[in-house]
C-alpha cells in the first residue's frame, strides 16, 4: 500500500522541463552561438534550438543531453552557414518523459558583409585609341542598386585618382560595367563607390602601346634586293628608337634600326632600307622609355624572296 502511494506521489511530481531562450553571442557574418537554460525537473532531459529566418524556423541543432537534475543548467549551440546582414529567429526546446517545452522566440541579425568590388578588363594591353570595356561584380550585403564609378590615374601612377567613367548602378546581382571610348595612356584603374564611403577595388593596370603602321616597298624582292620599311607611329614619339626585326625561331632579331622623326601633326615617322637575303617574317619594334606608353611592335609582314 505504501509502495503504491509512493509511486503515485512520484508520478504526480513528474513534470515537463522548463526552457528559457537566452541572448545569442559570438554573432558574425555567417555564424552565431545560441544560448538558453533548461531545468530537467528530475528527469532525463534533452534540448535543441530551432532557428530560421522566420518564426516557422525550419532548422534545428539536434538534441543535447541536459541531465536529470532539479536545477537550471545552461544550454548552448553554435550554428553556421548563415547569410550576412540577415535577421534570424530562434528558440530553445527541452524534452523529457513528461513533455516538451519551448522557450520564447528571440531574434538576432548577422553582421553585414563587407562590400567587395571586382574588376576585369577586355584586354590589359591596348593599341593607342582603342576602346576599353570593363566589367565587375559587387559582392556583399545589399550589393544591388548601388552607384559606382571607374577611377584612373596615368603613369607614373602617383597622381590623385580621378573619375574616368560613371557613375553606373549595380544590377540585382551586383554586376556593373564601364566603357572607355579611347585609351590614350597606360593607366591604373579601379572601381569605387560614388559616395566614397567604402573601400575601392584593387588596382588593375591597363597598358597602352603606340599605333604603328608599316609599309614595304615590296614584299617579293629578289635575293639581296633592298626593301624600304616605312610608316608612322601614333601618338608622336620623336626621337624614340625603332628596329626592323626578323623572326628567328622563337626570337626576334634586330637587323636594322634608327630613331623616329617628326611627321604630320600627332605622328612620328620612320623609314629604313634593309637588304633582304632570305624569306621570313619581319616587324617594326618601337622602344618607349618611360612615359605613358609601353614599347610595342607593329603587325608582322611576310617577305618572300624570289
């Protein structure tokens, strides 16, 4: 009789655990620590955390043992894979043989991701006067609908940055693009927010080479005949050295040369007589020292000896 009364008293005393949702800690762009407390009420108890971007949650940390004591114990779980700048809801849920108890809903917002500007060019070396197309994507929180500009500074890359193109507005995916109608000098380029409130992209160097035209007095000389190589260089670089080069395997060998002279406004000119003894590929190479252009070669010309 006494044993039955004791069992009845114990059954009456058995209750569901208590569960209290706590304050989240260690919040980053993609992770957080969820906290709470549980009182097992003398029975084997486990707890877990529900979490998600709404009060429907949708994700769970899985059960963790809280013991079978009668005192409140601390509960925690680390979660990851979150989205930066996003509000998440969570609650603690405790379960024992007598029932399940859910704590109150609480929320937190992950840290906003730092904006990162990417930049790529249609080419990194262009002929003088050629248009340049650049594209990129802004990555980070709230990257859509932002105003960005293309900034540049010419060689020797010590001047202040100035706006070269834009502003343009980033797309829903953060994409943007610029077009420079004509590149006339080697430049460092970067993308920056139009309001100047965030860090710009890394610098991209786009080199500009002179535009070299080449004419031959003949491309079918007799062996030992003189061929005149002549043409122009834009923009003018009077006094710069030029060389007539012949391909020798994987190398180019200079067979004659001189210096550019003044031509029509905006142009330098050259002319060189070369005695041709063998067929081959030839080109004119212009050496630029310093300044806002880089050394370059004109188009390859094929000479066939008769």
